[in-house]
C-alpha cells in the first residue's frame, strides 16, 4: 500500500494548498470591494474638476499658466510606472511592466529622453534587474493610497514641467473596468489637455458656460485647480491600480483553488483505483489459498 500512502500524502498537500488559496481569494474579494468603492468615490470629483476647468478655459487666459503649455517637440518626458508590492496576481504586474516598456521604447525611438519613476516593488525590482536607470522609486505605498501620496509622486514632475525641463508626463496604471477587466493604460497628464465642453474641444469655442461667480478671479482659481487636476489624475491611477490588483489576485486565487480541486479529485480517483486493485488482489490470494488447502 506504499502507492496508496503516497497518494494520500499528495492529496493532503493539495488540500492544504487549497485552504490557503481559498482564504487569499476571500481576502482579495473583501479588499477589492473597498478599493472599488474608492474608485467610484474618486470619479465625481474628477468630473467636477474637468467641468470647472472647461468652463474657465480661454485660449488667451491659458498663456499665463505653464501647465497648459503645449510644447511642439517633446525633448524630455517623465513616466510614472505603477505596479503592486506583492505578487500572486497572475499577469497583472507583467502587463503593467510591458505597457511601461512599450511607452519608454516609443518615446526613446522618437528621440525623447525619459525620466522613469517606478512605484511598487515589482516594477522597481524589474527595472533594477534590467539595469534601467530610475529617477525616483516608491515602495512604501499601501493598498489604500491617499491624495497626499499622489501629490508626493507628481509634484516634482509638475515643478519640472512648469520650469520647462520636462515637456510631458505620463502615468502607466491599471484601469479598473470590472473585477475581471483591468487593462494596462497610459495617460498623458501633462501638459493638461483642456477638457472638452459640450462634446467639443474647450479650445474650439466658448460653448455653454455655467453662471459662476468667480472669486477672486478666473486666474486665481485656475492657478489652484490645475495642480489639483494633475494630482487627482495620479490619485485616480493609484486607486484604480489598487482595485485592479485585488481583482487580479482574486481571479488568480480562484483559478488556483479550482485547479487544486481538479488535482485532488484526480488523485482521489487514483487512490480509489489503487485501493480497489489491492483489495481484489488480496481476495484472489485468499480464494487461491483456500482452494489449494481444500484440494
């Protein structure tokens, strides 16, 4: 019964693994629900910012604000690459890293120098392994990012763009569409593209305007709103990536649990067949021995 004991040991091992993956699936499901709530809560504020900026935007007024500067050539760009701090999430981090590499290769092929800001242990570890220089790294962000985290990440890039040392800033993140759909996405957050108004470009014409009372002035309001708009874009990228990570981990752990169930069922069938064969052999030996004694 050595084979039977070996099969029982393998079954026990897979049952223990199944307990772990099922527990991780439940934890990821709980965290994903809270992360999804943060994504939903961040969207109305972003929509309100876009609406106000679109209402205030004027081509003549835009010349006063460096964040609205539209460079003709992009000589240097910053890329903020978001990944997670932990694995066991399927191809989640690999897809984000591939998206960042594709963006960096495209920019460099166009003659643009790239400053890379890697966020998350997986991304930092990969770019360090391939020898890619990084301007900045962050591995201390939790799965509950804050607005201050977003400000800390992007403020240096905002100052560089305002000073003219940067011509564009991109963020690579996982766009949270659903628990099973979190495609890697690249957004250009600087220069600020004037938000569309009434289905058209804000720069195309005045369009419909809300009757705002501007205090102290449109210039002062835009001066405060434009950095907030950029920080909010990074904050949304952080919360959507956090939600996407939990969704990917939940899917990966569910697949692992289902695979463990399939393996356990297969091993149990092997064990039952081996046990049945041993019992049949023992019965045959007993019957043969009894026949020999009676003969």
